[in-house]
C-alpha cells in the first residue's frame, strides 16, 4: 500500500469512528429524553390534588391510611424521602407500623412509585414561618444523604422532620404537634392500629422487614 493509500485509509477510518461516536451520542440523548418523558408522564399520572406541577425543593405530602408520608421533590419525576421498612405505597394499615421502627433509609424513588394510588399535593406551608434555603443547597444535601440508614422516631425524627430540615434548615413536624395537641389518646389510638397491623402481618419486626428489601 502506497503512502497516499495509507493516508486515505486512515481518513476513512477516522470518519467511520466519528460517525460511530455521533451515533452513540444520539442514542444516549434519545435514551435520556425517553427517561425524562417517562418520569414526566409518571408525575402527571399521579393522583395530584391541584394543577401545579412540583418544582425542585418542593415538599410533597402523601396521604396514607391514618397519617401523611412526606418527601422532597428533586426534579425529573423523582423524590427523596425517609422510609422505614414498612413505609410502602399500598401497604394500608401495615404502613403505620413505621411508628414502631427505630431505623429508616433515605431513598430516591420516582414520585409515582412512592405515591402509588394515594393522593398527594405540594405542601410548603412552613414557608410563611421560615425562609426556604437555596434550591441548589437543598438538592445537594438531599442527594448527599441518599442511601444512608439513620435513626427514626415518629415523635422526634420522622419523614416530615427530614424534609423540613432539608428545605428550611430546621426539622419540624406539624403532624406530630397536632397529635400532641389533640392529646395522648390520639397517639394511643395510632399505637393500637400499629399493633393490629403488626399482628396481622405475622409479627415481623422492622429489622426482619428491612432484611427482606
């Protein structure tokens, strides 16, 4: 092969490599766009109470049986939330067993998965009491915590405490404060429901439940 032919072959090879790389980039872009569209559709399909779409940093209140689960929206159809092993969409009375757990995991999940068939809405009601932190700081701190297992207490460190601390820098749970205002009887009632769910579920401990996931 002459030098001219070698140079021509190299140019052809380089052109083919460039074309292959452009094709791979286009495929990656299409996959990304499909994932984003899917996440958007999942969000819009959820049983949302109002017309507003959540924005990154928004707090999401999800109406479970007997209590509210909380998450923080981080964009592209995903939320980050503090989830005891029994905190599952569609778990019914069993989900209230989260009261009995001492550990929970910080998870990042599609909003649609966390909501399931339950209702939800944006609830930044503490904005009139605290100034929200910058969205970039909220998202950075939330993402940093994903995957961590932390202590859980329904009265002192629950899912609502978790998201309010992310948004405002101060953990607060009006849900717990309301229960205290209503009286100890309300907490006892919730405890009885949790106990019934515990017996109905075959008396699995939170630790056993966590090991199955």
